[in-house]
């Protein structure tokens, strides 16, 4: 078994370094540690970039664009007792009001377009990197939930396969995960922020959770 050392800025670049002999104690469950966080302001969407170091015994980290079948499918469609899809017009009392997380318009289900608004459940296994934001107020950190109104979004995401083969090679390296938004400064301004991260391998093993150092955007700003 060989050890691959990998680094990458996903969505921007992907680089691979040379191989060395693997140590004996690499974990089967991915192990990560915090490396860096920086903010890059541009004329377009600004980047909040978090760097983490990783180790994994099997190297089964990353998802390709074709990894869309279970367990990596994006959505699970909720159904009634008769097995029918639940539409917005026929939603039960416990169903949420319309929002782009819990409802999809005209989805493709079993290779057919359903011309309606359908109740869904987001599948967390569509992602392989999980991100939580916290804001410090009165000395305590409180989670800032992007999934809640008015944003109804997430910064969880997918990074590509570290290795193209399924040979079970140990890997270690660095991931720099860039999150793009035009709203970082309007939302966080001078707030003290912390980000928690986990990654997940293709066997659905979640890594340990790591936290960035606490920061303000001004403290971590670099020139583009």
C-alpha cells in the first residue's frame, strides 16, 4: 500500500504531491486537523477559505460528479401512506410551508419529470464536507444556521475524489475549501466567528470535528 500526499483548493485547483511509505497507524475513519482560514475579497463573490489537513487509511475520500446514486443521492421524496408523492397543494398539516430546502419544483423522479411542487428531505450523504458557522455574542458562541430563513441554504459541499482508483491506498494531505458569497461582509461585519468542519468518506465514516480559530473577517483578509 502506498501513501499519497494530496493538496487542493477545491473549485479552484487540485494538486497532488509525491508518494512516501505509509505509517502503520493511519485511521480507517478519516482524521482531520485545522490548518488555516482566510478571507479574499474580490470584484465578484468573495471567498472564505478553510484549510484542513487529513489522513485516511483507505483513501476513499471524495465524490465524483457521477456519484449521485444512493447513498449519495441529493433528495429523498416523502410519500403518503399509499406511497404517493406529497404535493404542496395536498400537504398534511405537519408539512412545512414552501421553502427551497423542503420543496422542489418539477423534479425528475424515476427518470420522469413530475410537474408539481414535491415535499422532499435533503440527504446529508450527498455531501462529504460539513460546515457549521458560529457567532460569538456576550462571550458565547451560537450557531448561525444558514438552513433557516431567510437564507434556506447550506455551505456543506462535495470535494472531488482524492484518488481515481479503488485500490485502498493510504492518503494524507491538505484540503482548502473555498466558500463563495457576496454577503460575508454584510452578514458578519465585525463579528467574531468560528467554523466547525467534518469530512466523510465513501463508506459514510465521519471524521472528527475540528474548529477554526476564532476570527473576524478583517483579521483573516488577504489580497486576492
